[in-house]
C-alpha cells in the first residue's frame, strides 16, 4: 500500500522543553494476544506504515476489541501525550452542522478507511511515537490513534481538502463526510466533486461503511431525513439501560452521553443539577435521594422523557433558515436553572451559586438576556 502522499499537512509532535522521555516496558500478553500483535505489526511493516526503531523513548501497545469481533492494536500513548505541546484546530459545532442540512432531502455518507493512518508523520518526528512489543521497537510513519493532537491534525486536513465544498453541500466531522442536496441531479454532481477531491488527495473510503443517495441517514448519533432530525434509538437504549453510577467517573460518563441530546429534553439542566453537584471539586460522593431521582428521570426508567414524539424528533430544528414564523415561545425558570424554547432551540444552563440567591424576577431577566445574546 505504501505511505500516504505529502499534502503539506503532516502530524507534527512538539515535546515540552526539558521533559523526561518515557521508556515504558511492553505489557504482558497471553499467547493468543502475542500472536495477534505480532501479526498486526507484520502487516504494518508490509504496508510501510511502521519501521524498526532505535528511539530513546517508547510506549507499550494493547489490543482493543472491535464491533466485528476482531482486535485493533493501539498504542498506550498517555506518557508521550503528557509531554506533548497541545494544539487545538477548530472542531465544528454539532448545532452548526445540523443547521447546514436545512431543506436537504437526499444524502450520501463517506467513511474514510483508517482515516488517521492516511496522514504522514512529519519527517524527523517519527522517533517520538515509537512503540514496544515483545519482538522489538518500532516507530510510526503514519499517524496512529491515541495521540493528543491527532484529532486536530485530521480536522485540519479535512477542512483544507474539502474547503470548496464545506458549508455548501458537505459537512465533515473527522472521518465522516456527509454530502447533502435538494435534488438528485445536484447530488450526483456533488458526489463527483467530492470523489474527485478525495482521489486527487489519495484519501480512500471504506465502501462497507459508505451510504449513497438515500433519504435518511445516521450521522453523529442522529437519524436525519427530510427536514427532520431524530434521536438514534440505539443511543436512547444505551441511556435507558445505564446502570446506577457508583463513582464520579460513572456520573461523568452517563451525563456526557445524556447531555449530547439535551436539545431534545426540556429543563435538562434542572433535572441534571443533583448529578452535577457530585462532580464538583471537594464534594464527597454521596448518592442520595435527589441524585437517584435525577438519574431515574434522566435515563427514563420512570418517565417517557426520551420516548415521546416531541423528544424523538425535532421538526423545527432544520427550519432555522426557512423564514417560517415562530409558532410558540416556551419558558421556564427555577432556583437552579433557566430555560427558553423558541420553536427550534432549547437553550438552558445551570445557575451558579451567586445567582441562586436572586429573586424570581432576576431569573426572568436572565432568561431573556440569555436569548438576546445568542
């Protein structure tokens, strides 16, 4: 297969000045895991994506199960990430991407095959991401998963190569490229343009994960079709079946998934407030009645919060630029949260400690000031 071309955007690794270089031993593995790692390293050598190394630093590798039952070899890059200078390329907002899809009725989705591996490591930086196995020391020539700046590098490349399409008929989120159009003839032209760009830059798709010319598509956890956005039922199922949190980490994991769909849940910040209280610094983890009630409401074991038609779809969300008048103004405010719905939007947030002591009238003012500032 060989190395990807030099496109002017390679993955650069700048280390913190004076930092001690990590040299971690290989993890213990059973015979089956050892054989699998050896096989995958050999495959990478044959592709030309890694080479043997004499690097003074190294991290271990481990196997992570994939959905299809196979294994993915990953580097435990935490030690090198800790001493890497962080760069933050712009990551697109989900709200903005969904807004771009207004009036679209036909969609295609392109998934890049091993997207990260399609980017070269900057020449001279290869030794900084060496990895160690029982068989020796190797270093990457392409960008692997797990590096702290890898997402930024990937989005930088995608935004660069697809710059003439993004905002017109393409939205991109890492290795997911969504092409959207109003009519089929336009869509075929848009596909040709995207394919030409990908071919020119030698970026390859995974045909098994691509979808072409459909009227409904799953994108970033949402089911998108004609002027409507639905929550993916599989994601809702995961929220509903989530076990009771036993630690701060459990709360963060659950709340992170649930809050991804907060736009569909009225008063979300108020409902989640008891859970948020437990993740604050210097707060003892005590799972009480309020937390249990909030958890049950948030994961719908005792409510239809996620399963009502209003929650599962938001038909107004993609009508932001259609010129339709607002049909309803919904507002709510309490001692711990404020919320406002203007047909298509559900802005909400928790009130900090200072504001909780203010009178109800102050809450009314905050609610409308918050909307005017958007």
